[in-house]
C-alpha cells in the first residue's frame, strides 16, 4: 500500500517578499511570491513599509497558492512558517497568520530557520536538476548572510565558516551604491560586468584565518580607489563602469570560491552546493561549474526562483521536519525571532 505523501503549506515573510507555497512530498504544486517595489524609492528595505505590505499581501498570496495547487485548505497536513532570522515586523505578520490558520485547521505548525531553508531548497523535486546526497557543503550567500555549512542531514547542519562583518550581498549592494547604481545593486553589477574586463582594476582581499569571511576591508578599498580616481578624472566611474563592475564582482567571487575550496579540501567533501540570493550571480555560478570541470567535485546550483526568498524552500524544510516529528499542534508558543539562533 502506497503511503500518503504529506501536503505542506509554506509561508515566508522574513523581509520584503510575501510568499506561499504548497508541496506534496517533494513535489512543488505552487509557489506564489509578491514582491514590494516601494523600497526602490528609498535605496533599501524600509521595515515598517515591508510589514504593512505583508499585511496586505498575505491572504491573497496564500489563496493564490491554494488555487494554483488545486488543493483544498482542509487537505493540508501541516503549515511551515519562517520563524527567523529576518525583520521583526515582517516575521510577526507571517507567524501570526500561520499560528491562527494552524489553530483553525487543528494541524501542526512547523517553525523554520530561514537560512537552513535556503539550503534545503535543493531537495525540491525537479526533472532538470538532481539533489545532493549527504554530506555536502553549501555556500549560503545572501544580503545579510555569508557562511559555509556542512550538511550531514536535513536537520544536522554545522557552520564551518561565516562572515565576521559584512556579508557578500551587502558588499555587492554597497559597491553598487558607490558606483551610482540604483537599489538593488547586486544584480546590476552582474549585468554590467558581462561587458567588462574583470582584471582591469585591483582591490584588496582580506586575509582571514580559517574559513571565515570579511568584506568590510574590500568595501573600504573600493571606496578609496574610486575617490582617488575621481580626483584625477571626475567622470572616471561613468567611463569605466563595466570594467569596475567586472573587477568588483571578480574579487567578491574569488574570495567566496577560495574559502569554499579550502573547506572542501579540509573536510574531503566533494559535493558542493550554493544557496541564497547571491547564488543567482552569473560569475559565481560559472566559476563553480569551471571548478567542477577541472576537479573531481560535483556542483549543485539552484534554479533562479529558489535563490531569492520564497515559500517553496520553507515548505520543503517543513516537510523534512514534519517527517521527523518536529512540529507543534495546537501551540501558540511560537514567536517571531529576528535573530533566530542556528541550532
């Protein structure tokens, strides 16, 4: 007799995207994302505006996900919700809604760690891409996080290295601001870099022991370099934009890959994955593929829709935890935690 696969509703509201997804087993039935364009006007996410938008979007987004999946709300076995880390106001909207819905339906509620969910997005069933087997290494790179994680199972993950100051995504966005590019600047650097020479300009790379990262020194190096060049040539940035973007991107990616290769050598693990918003970067992806061609490593690169914040990754993480019995039924003790610890 075939065992019924669990149907999980995932809800994500950690920052400025409201998302809901429906998963049956490992198969994604729907993944709806409502983005917030209002933050472009301010050059960054405004927490109060983000939480207000989540309040407006969460019901329509969940209803849209259920409609697309053709799943009746009464058929849901569990609800997975992002507990943290993230923006407090944004998280509260999602957690409050999920708690109320779980109580109304009398089904388990599963709190999910946002960064672990990015990693487990690799296990969403996909005909084109295969999933890694345990153990594997995952470089998780987003706007606020940069870390190398050894993934031994869906619930056993160890951080081997992390940033001691700024994250890679912050380095991209702040460098873009120095270049006069609008928010969000990371994707624009990637776009301009395609037409530039990545060796045209040189920036300092931090010398950090072990597997930890640092990007504050790189930002300072870029700032002073642009300042000095603009004194000599006021329109230096405009004339050299493509080369500057390519050189900055090359430097950041080089730092990431260098540490990742070191982690692979130290652990002996040859399965390498990437996750998080910056994993959409074209040079990072290509550099990983080149590494895989030269050495005996297997690389796993997520689909673009699973790189940025989405509820599909929350649902797949909830599915794993649900199968392990790590869910709460009838509980109102779950609270949003913007600094949720990695356990």
